[in-house]
């Protein structure tokens, strides 16, 4: 039975694009099929990498209702067009608090939709509460990721490489209060498109504040949520494919 991932409606199912159609105007070199590398963790199994091949901007999911698709989600895409276009192309841009809030919300929404392309037996890291939060705060003037969320941005040097999405379900627990098997209460999502890469960490764990990013994370990515400082784009240091893979896996160590 259909139920919208965001608002919970059981009516008016639609096909929501993982990557909006307008993005192809900013990346005209993506005209052939993509080979998309997608990492996921099945219930009771080891992490796997799935390589999919499909035409650009045609991948859709069925978990979003038509009103969500054509109203607030469309508004969020439109608000991010002037922000994302220079990022994708590697052009200079300055991003203040409001721009970073919108970019963070777009990155989280895109990660949520992308999660729905994973196989059915996959552990879902992004919880229903975070989908609902984004819907309940959907006005573009105030939309923001939920409490317990961190978002970073980095410049990806391999612009013409295939988009990459890595979803990592995480477990934050005390030894005397373990989670049930095959459950997650946190997640990280790392994805790239064009010249830009995003990483998101989120959790519903009510512990002692948010964890610090591991390793030399903050030397190669800039935190955009919660707001920390203005972003001058492009940054001096560019991510390689190897660095991006390392960032995606570092939360599991």
C-alpha cells in the first residue's frame, strides 16, 4: 500500500526524480548513461556495492505523493537552482547562513529520495522522523535539517566522474542498553554530483550532543549545517575519488 514518505498520505502517488530534471542544464556533458555506484547494507548481511546503469535524470521513486512532489519539494529545488549551479560548475560563489540552510535541506531531501532506490532488504538509516521533520518545516523560508543532523560540503575534482551515493546505517548505543539486531539509530550519506560533494550525518540518539567528525574531516570539508562560517567557493582543496570513498567509510571505523 502506498504511503508518502514525507507527509504520510495514502493518496496521489507520483514518480519523484532522485535528481531533478533541471540539473542536466548545469551538466550538459552527461548525455550518455551513467554508471552509478551505490553502497548499501542488507539486513543480516555484509555491506555491498551495487553498480547501476541508467540514463541521466530518469531515475524515479514511487514513495512521494503528488502534492509533496509538485509543491514544497519543487519549491526547494527552485530555491536551490541559483545556489547549486555554480557549485556543480566549479564557479566562484559566496554562501552565507541562509544559502547554507537551503543547500543542507536540499542535500538531505535528495539523500532521502535516493535511499528509496536501495533494495527492499536494506537497513534504512534515515529514520521516518527525519522525513516527517522536513515535511513539517517545508516552507522554503524556514526549512532546515532536523535536530541531530550535520551537513558538510566539499569540492569534487573529478567533475565528469559518475555520481556516487553511499548510505551507511550506524548504531550509537551504550553497552548496557544495546539496540535490537539489524536496527540503526544514526546514518551517514555521502554523495557527489558534478563538482560538488555532500556528506550528511544524522541521528535520533538522545545522547550527549552530536559526535565530532572523525579523522581530518574538517580539513577537506566545510560544515554548512548547523551554520559555522561563510563558504567561499571553490575551496583550495579538491576531493579525489579515493578521498570521497574514505570520507564515506570513516564513520564506520
